C-alpha cells in the first residue's frame, strides 16, 4: 500500500510537495534510473554507491572544487554523482563525480569517544558522531581512539545544520592543509566581528573576504591560516582568514524531470516532522504504511530518499529506505569464499557473511611491502587471509556484511 504525505521544506530551500513512503530495508519500488545520486562510496570498480557500480572511465571528477581522478577518492567519501543506471539496476555510467569534505581541521575534544571507537568527537566546534559504520583512515594513527586534541582530521559526513555531523569517514592527517569549517551562523556580533558555528567562536575581524549581507542563519564556509586558540573548558576561537556564503548542503536542486537518490541523516524528529540533512520536513498528512513506518525514524540515523524534480522546481520524494546499521564485529582467518559470501573462523566459531554492493570494501593489508588494492573486491580475498567484518543480521537470520576489511593478521 502506498502512503501519500505532504512535506514542506524550510524557506531557505525548495518545498517538498509530497512523499510516498514505500519499500523498507529491501529498497524502494521506483524503476526509473536516477540522474543524480548523493551517497557514500562503498567500493571501487569503478565506483559503488547506493548499491550500484558506476563506470567512471569518462567521468569528470572533482574533489573539494578541484579537478581530480577517481583513484583519489576513498571508501566512506560522500559524493554527488550524475549519470545513468542500466536496466539491470546494479550497473551504470557516471558522467560527473563531485566530493567535498564536511569539515577539515583540529580535533578539540575526544572525551566522549568510547573504547570501541564509537561516540562523539568535537572537530572545529562541530559534534561529530562516530558509529561502527564510520570508516577511519589514519596516516599516522592505527585507530580512531589514538586521536588527541589538536590532531588534524578531515570529516566526510551528513550535517544536521546545527553543528552536528554523522561521520561516514574520518581521515587523520599529518599536517593542516586546508583548515575549513562549514555551518550555520548564530550569535552574530557585527560590532565585535564574531559569530558561532556550533560551539566554535569565529572572529572575522582580520578576514580578507567577508560577505556584506550575512546574518544569523546564513550558511557559510570559514577558512583559517592560524591555529585555534582556547581550550575545551573555556571554548575555542578560530581567527578567520576568509568567510564565504555557501549554498546550504541540505538544499536539493535539479532540473525538471531529473531523478534523484539522496542519502542523509534524520534529526530533530517531533510530532510534526523531522530534519533531513538539516532541512526541515513537515508532516502535512500521514497514513500507516505496511512497508515503511515513519514512526521507525530515529534521530542520528541514515535513510535514503528517492524522487524527482517537478515543473515547479520542487523535489518530489517517491520512496524512503532505511539504511541498515552495523550491529556487531567479527574477525578471523578466511576458511571459505564464494562470489557473494565469505566464511571466517572467529575465536573457534565459523561464521558465514553475505557480501553485496553496499558492503564497504577496504584493503589495509600492507605488511612485507604489500601495496593495498584500490580496486578491492571479494574476488581478491583468499582462504587463509585475515579479515575484519562489521555486520547486521537480517530478518532471515543472514549475516549481512556492512564492511569487509582485509588486514594483516595480528602477531601473537
């Protein structure tokens, strides 16, 4: 049964006129090939995103506004991809791939990071949520728990527009290359020339470029060439070198008839609606749906929405899909592997996992001068190799791998 709902976005973005919740963890029912996809990279061969493998041989690739190549992208990066999907629904061709990090800068607090590597960290005044599904890549650090205050990281993730980010990838860096933070202005003081983004105080008195018409609620990108001052107790201050007005990352735009598939974070759920990547979505009407239950939405989790741009420029959402979250971890030596499954011996127990296009595929095996594979897939896994797998158990009691990482076997 389909459910018709009318949602309204904020005045800063287009209005979502209607939404039909359909599908569930199994996917939406649309059969139209999307023109634009916003989602997390799960593998390369060329690029896997939202369960589809897109060829990128002729694609225009941009990273943080600069021309780049597909091999410079990484698992966990969020991309905006334009292209087409083939009739099989699992392969396609990309024409444009754009990737932008959400924040790059200094870690200000790690006190809420748990021993299992989940929790929150403060990066440039933004509260960054780390889950089992967050990919961590450290140039000098082995695990995310090795992070310290004033370490430099680059965060890919989904923002809620109020200083919170659901991280899909955290990459530690040796040095600060391009310190920047994006977000919505609050507490603007034009006399003192300061404002806040989340908990971070920004002083723009010495900035070489400042918008003439920014106000509380404006979405900006702030750059700096100086180290932050302050501490966790008193708060941190950023001395801005440049402040630029930006399009709100949550604004969904496109041409009439364009099909879109967009991943994002749910937040601020209440009796009248919720936020999707920081944009308010209001319930105008709500009916029970047998396949997708709006009441199942949880703050801080990911969903995928599918729809199109109508003649008025509005984004009409036709489907909502839950994004399954990792529930457990396993590691051990491979005892068997097929085209779609892998079996591990984990502390004496044999466990078989199903691997699909949504599984994040990471190769971290680098002992004895082995070079990790960029184009890494299950076909590269052999019996006797050491794997770390994150997974959830579906309704049929199948272990679904959300992340498969090949690593060097631990030394005894």
